[in-house]
C-alpha cells in the first residue's frame, strides 16, 4: 500500500471522538509548550551549538532526593541497566553513569539531554528499535484500536521503527487525537527529517522516564541491585512515566 493510501486510511479514522490512551504520552508534531521564561543554553562540548533547554527548577521531594542518592551510589552495571529502560542506548547510559555524582535532579536531566544530543545517527536508529507501539486502553472502543493499529502500521512500514511521541502537558483524553494527528503529519516527512523529529521525541521521552525513575521510591530501588534487572529491557517495560512511546 502506498504512503498516500495509508495517509488516506488514517485520515478517515481521525474523526472519531477523543479516547483516553492509558499507555501513551508526549512528543513531535504537536506545538511546543515551552515556557516563555525557558532559555536555551549552549553545549560545553560543542561551543556555539544550541543544546539543552534550560528547565525550571523542580521541587525537591524526599523521594527524589533519596532516589538521586541511590542512583549516585549505585554500582555502575545496575545504574546502566536501569537507564536502558529509559533509552535503549548503552553509550547514553554509560555517559550518564560516568558523570556521577549529580547534585540534584535538574543536573541529572541536563546530562541526559546532552548525552542524547550527542548520539550519532546510527545510535539513534538503534535506540529507536528499542521502542514499541503501544495501543489504547483496553476499555477504548474497537474503532480506536483499529485506527491506532492502522496508523502505527503505516508509520512503521514507512520508517522501519515504532512511532514515538511525547505528550507531556496534554490531558489523557487528548492522547489518542494527538497520536493519530502526529502520525498523519509525520508520514509526509522525508526519512532524514523524520529521524531528527523522532530523535528529539526520544530524548524527551528518556528525560521523562528518568525523572520518574528517580522520583518514584519503588522504581529507584533498582539502583541497589547488581547485574541484569528483570523487566528493564529498554522495550516493553518502561518506568511508569507520563511520557512513554506510542
């Protein structure tokens, strides 16, 4: 089936009422919701290159502080394995681990952003293979499952990897519409442009997953374990973050 036919099929599906998707969250073709007070900083490793958006300071909670302490003190292999559940790139994980300790969560997230920006095209492609296409909530009507399944199939056929999008800031009832609209819009991208869009969405997803991993006391407990962590494959089982691949 041609891309045009797939786009037409998806377009016909989007007119359905908004449905909640329990397992999806934030990324690409939607308008940016960056705060007016947010400024851009420059990469220290690549002078003159716009790199990391400055983020507003996050409130420090007891759970976040404890999670960060565990991350800073964790064995390198345990920390790396847990990070692979946020972004399936070993170089990304090793670079973050190698720059410990971090004084606060914002410093850790800035390091995660910088490490993501410095991934090569091949490394980004490899990390994208670790993502998966989630469906809507089981309670969603059949038409929602059908529309999303068709949209994902069209995207994966065109670009060879799962569609990733970050929906931070969007209420759950808007997730389905945002995902369908995002796929429909991005199907028209050339491969090179789409990889750039997907790479930025992957960075944002990794950031959200990492923030949740550190802030959730139960999730942060993985940092006290050595070796392979069951379930943390960087694929289907992700930290329960409002930002996940769809």
